[in-house]
């Protein structure tokens, strides 16, 4: 415990952010690989219809992840602050409640998803030609919901302890297995989309086993799972969900956004347009996930030092995180803009998809450089326990601005309107985020006083 207190409360902010963020970045990068690798192999093994089928199922995976992150990030925010306050027993109560919530959530989502999968996929934009492949892939992926949800959320708790490397390893296990199993099941066993789905849930299962081993080991985890802490306490559940709802909104809004866009693309562009956005969406997730890794490294530092009332360290961690994420966004923009066509060819050789994808990519990423400020602004409020402010900041881009623009602009600009909705939403969200960030950085000392 004393070692963790010294690490989070005294170590140089630059070194500490690197120690916590580097493994978190790799872990988030690896998480994005799940869908990316599936899409690459399916694109070459099944074709455009297969990519479109995965694109329709993707919002379901995002909803599961968003609910899991809501519990995991909300719980880890409380745990970080309790450890900063030297209240380990209370932190273990939170861990027990998080585990119970995750198992209950995983079981309920699996049952609901398997029963209602067909109407869900139709509601999510599946056309007649896409529905069959989407069902084939979706039924198997949903069966692994429990493994996926526990692993995703538990990683946030592991990071809250300051053990970012272990969180990274849990994600690496799944990603490496998925990359190995995908070609074996898709091409070797000739299972097509079903093979991609089986590779995914088998990989998630082994990550799940490793996470449970970590918390049951006496040598790895700072916290322990005690049976008497598994009983839900309303005050813990309430605070966990209140703090985690911002993450839920940020990720679930991505799911809602995908559904709205899929429906719009079905009208203005057809199956190829849906497949095109499916590819771009995965590429963007691949780019953004490492940024979220920085935020996940930042949050234990901010949460711990906010609990310990060290305002200078809180401000340093937030400021440095903003500089790093903005630089990452700028580099990503340059690479994607210059090599847009090259990236699209990784997924498919379809001429129509390549042409449309290259054009759409370069429009969508025009204001990508603003993403650093957007994710840091939401993350800092979350780490400080400011649930309502974090909720608003997480809703800005995709809920408040992007979804309405995706609905409105195509009436005037048809398919082009879908692509231009992204930079317009990014710019609007940037303006609000900048104001809130500057305001909060001035008020942190006052809050802690």
C-alpha cells in the first residue's frame, strides 16, 4: 500500500504518466485490434457483405463495452480516491460490488441479446442482404458477453491500483490469440464469419480467466475479492454508476451514432457505403483507443492526488495529458490523410469501396486534431468525481452535435452530408471543451481548498 501511495502521490508526473499510460495505451490499442483484425480477415475471406455484416453487429459490441466501462471506470474512480485517502477496506468493498454488477450485467445482456438479436440487427440498419451474415456473426459474439464485459471493466480497476502493466497483459492475451485464431478458423476451417466470431470469444475467455486469477492471487493485486463484499451496497452502486455514466454515454453514443449512420447510408449509399463506414469506424477506433489509454493513465493520478488534495500534481497531470493526446491526434491526422487509400486496401480490393472510403476518410478526419482536448476534458471531470460535468463533456461530440448533423445534413448534401457531419461536430465540441478546460484549470485550487 505504501509503495502505491508513493508512486501515485510523489513520483514525477511525467514518469508516472508514462508508467501508467504506456501499458494502458497498448491495452486499448490491443482492444481495438479485436474488431480490426476480424474486419481485415473477413474482408479478404468473405467480402464486402461480410464487412457490412460486422459493421451492423459492431454497435452491439459497443453497447456491451460501454456498460462494462461504466461500471469499471466508475468503480475505479472511487477506488483511486479511497486509496489516496488510505481507506483500503472501503476500496475492497467497491471492488466486490463492481464484480457483482459485472456478472449480473453480463448474464442479462447475453440472455437479452440472444433472444432479440434479429429485431435488434434490423433496428440497427441490417438490409435484407446483410441480415444473414450479421446473424451468423452476432449470435456467437453475444454468447461471449460475460467474458468480454468482466475483462474490460476489471482492467480499469487494475489500473486504479497503479498496476498498468498487468492490465496491458490481460488485453495482450486476447489480442494475440484472436490474431492467431482468425485465419485458422476463417480460412483453415472455412467457417467464414462464424470463424471470426469463434476466434473472438475464445480469445476473450482466456483474458477473462487471467483477470480472475489476478484478483484471486495473493501476490499480484493490492485489493482482494472477499465474499462479504460481493453483496451490493446502494451507496456504492449509486456513486459507481453516476461516475461511470459519462463513459457509458461516450461509448454508447458511438453505438447510437453507428446505428443512425447505418440507416442513413442504407438510404443514400447502400451496402457498399455501410461497409465503407464499417472500415473507417474501425480505423478511427484503432487511432482513438491509444488516446483513451492516456486518459486511463491520467485518471488514477488525478483521482489519487485529488483525494490527497495535491492541486499542483492534478493540474500537471491534466496539462501533460492534453499535450500528448493533441500531438497523437495531429500525427494520426497526417498519416490517415496521406495514406487513406493504402489503409483502405488493407481491408478490401473492391474498387468501389476503395474509392468511396478514401474520399470519405479525408473528410471525416479534417478536425481530428481537436480530439485530444475532447477526451481530456471528459476524463478530468470523471477522475475528480464530477459526474454531471463529465456526462455533459462526454455527450458533446456524438450525442449533442454529431447525431443531429448526420440526420439533417444528408437532406441537403445526400451522402456527402454524412461525411461532413464529422468535422462540423468536432469543431463545435472543441469550442465548448476549450472553454470548460480553461475554466476548470483555474478552479482546481479553489475546489481542493
